[in-house]
């Protein structure tokens, strides 16, 4: 049993989890500009999770995750840091809005659905990984099934029957001919000569009745997987479906891959990954932090939501349709602008479960220049790639980029600070005519965006504050 646990430990600790804090920050720098303090905090939290898994077992259960609250205005990179981080460490990740949950007894989702959704995502992720591992074998099996449709295998007669009717020496050439024909079709299939040919395959469709449970009890809380239960009881029906060989290959490969993977092992590993490496990003947590001493009205359930969230963050066991999931070591990253309320307005117990607080800075003009140019998927690179699909080359001069950044910073100061999202509104307004007239007017041309063009297009809107509120 111990050997099995050690093997599972090796499986659930892939190399990507062994990134050092410095390496994590460097990877995040490729996509997010600035905010070094926030990157540093999340990098330490992630590395500590890996360190915990290396400690002796009696110590491992005692080490709690360093949950983080990110404080800063919208559009400065809070969500992006958490999203990129989850991809980087290949961890089950769920982003939820804190405001969509309500106190028990009010309309809304219960907080335990966070863990159920995270588990569902982890199971899908693990099954996808396992399917990729057997993709080559599944592709070969799918190829054989397509050949069975194109060249149906000959039914071998019983030896006595074959000798009585034709003589055994006559049956062998038939089998050899069928094998030669199958080999020819296999060659054509491998070389892609049959991709457009239409074949008819059997598609399984299970008739599962829809079921609605009325009342406060969730189906998953009953510990019953209704779909699986009815799926096993109801006979599976097949129907014929016509598709090209290319479509059939993709469909049958996926079908064969699902047969090859061990679903129970994938679920077991997914539950382990949720418990040890799961990340939950609680956005807009400031919306459930009401001012102390103010109760009643539409904010009646704010403190109730916090109290319902507390056991999940603190550590509890949630029943999902795949089994019990402990939340003790799930990493929770909360974020909020905290314009109206303060982190100290959260109930003390919840504050205690988010010991690390990081303030993200507002973005400056220089930050906007970096955001427009440095990341691999920078905004100007995105627009250039979009127009390149229609034969238009879009280029930006350095002074043009600087003017876009200056305009975004100015509008954020005058109207409302929405961070880097302001660049989207600026760029859309700036390139509106070009995007509309392409490809008719600009196909095959090179367009250079200069400071004068930016100033000509946007200066009037920026100067008129009322207009900039609506347009930018």
C-alpha cells in the first residue's frame, strides 16, 4: 500500500510543479507587466505547496496553504496572475465571483458548489491527459475499425465445413486476397487518399431521462450519480451516422481512447490533485464585505456568505459525485478593488484565513507602453495578426505607441480607472475605420499608426470629458 502511495505521489508531482519562485516570476513576467510584489507572493505560495509534499507525512497534514488577498483597482492584472499561474503549474483551477453566492436560505448557489465544480474540472483535465497518453494506440485501433468498414473481414468457415464444400486449398487464396486488399486500403488510409470518402459508423446514444430534484437537497449531496445510475440501467442504443473518413478517424480515436484509459484511476488521481494542488480564485470578494454596523436591505446576506465561505477556506470535507474532497490544502486567492469597503470589513475569522495581503499598483503610462509591446500576446500584436489574415500589414511607430499609452493613462485619470482594459477601448476606437474598410480598401497595403494619426483620431474625444465617458 505504501509503495502504491509513493507511486501516486510521483504521478501527482510532475516536473512543472518544481519551478522555483524566481522561475515562476520570470514566466509570469512574459504575460503580466509589473506587480512584482503580487507575483512574488503567489510564487512563494506555489513553491510552498510543492515543499509540503516533500515533508514527512506527519508534518504534511499540518502545513496549511498561504491564502492571499490581492487588493487593487480593476484591470491591473489580479485575475491574469491567477489564471497564468494555474496554467504554469498544471493545477486544477476555478475562477468564481464571490457575489454569485448567497447565504443559505436566499436565492443563489451554495458555496460547496465551488469544490464540486473544481473537482469536475480536475476529472475532465485528468481524463484528457490520460487520453493524450494513449492517443497513438487509439489512432491505430480507430484505423483498424475504419478498415473493417471499408474492407469487411471475411468470415472464416469451420475446417470440416470448408473441406466438405470447397476443399481447404480453395479457401486460403480467398483469405490472402482479402488481406492484400486490406493492406492496399491501409496504405491509402495512411497516405490520406481516402479522407473525403464517406463511411457509415455506429454511434452509441444512451437514452437517459432528465430528472429534477425539487427542494433544498442537491443531487450530489445525496451521494448518487443519477446519470451513471440510469446509464447502467438503460440499454445503450446505436444509430448509423454518415461521415467522412477524416471525421470518422477523429471520432473513433476519441472513442477508443476513452476505452483505453482507466477511468477509476483518473478519478482517484483527480481527487488527489484537487486536494493537494487545486487553486480557487475568489474574485470580487470586496462585494461581500459590507461596512460594519450596517445591516438589512439588499446587503442582508453579505456576512452570511462570508460565514458560509469560512468552512470551505478553513478546511472541510465536501461530498461530490466522485467522492469526498478535503479542502484543507486547496489554495484560495481572493481579489477585490476595495473602493468602498476595506479588507478589515471582512469577518475576523475569514481575514485570518487570508494571512497574506498584496496591494497591486495602478498602471502608469510607462506600464501601458510595456503592456502594448512586451508580452507575447500584446494587444498591438493581436490586431496585427487579425489584419494579417486579410493581407494587411499593420505597424505602430514608437511615438504612436507612446501616444496610445498616454491617452489611456489620461482617460483613466479623468473618467474612471479601469486599468489595462482602457487600452481595448482606445485601440478599438483608433482602428475602427481600418477594421471596417478591410479588406476592400486596404488589402495588400501596409498601414503605419503614428502619433499624428492617434492624436487626430482621439484628441477630440479625450478633450470632451462627457464624450470620452461614453466612447472611451
